[in-house]
C-alpha cells in the first residue's frame, strides 16, 4: 500500500535536474575565460627581477593548479548530479506508470 504522505513529482525532479545545466556551464565558462586571460598574460606577469621571482615562487607554492583542478571537478560534479536527478525522475515516472495500471 502506498504512503499518501510520501510522494515524488517526476516532472518537478526533471525540471530540477535541468536547472543544474546553467551553474555547470557558467563555472566552465568562467574557468575557460580565466585560463585564456592567464595564458595571454604569460608565465611571469609580475616580472623577472628579484621581487618578481619571489612572487613567482609564492604563486607556485600556492598550488593554483589544485584550485583550477577543483573547479573543473566541481563542474563535473554538478553535471553528475544533474544526470542522476534526471535519471531518478525517469525511474519515478516508470514506477508511477506501473502503479497506475
């Protein structure tokens, strides 16, 4: 027997999954724009004198690459959640169809 207090709306779940497209795309676009701007600046925008070398050393030690890697993984994670929410919506729709027969 179905619990009337427990329900799922497959259409609403699918719509929720669709809304996750924008954040993932915006994050990827921002990351791409940042990488393009950084590439345009070059390897040592702070200069090659003693101060520039010190800044470059600090920059390398800050592990910026880890941050960029994390941002890419975050976008992939949002895509994965979107896909799973859509899959869940489809499964609920199938269950509702079977239960209505």
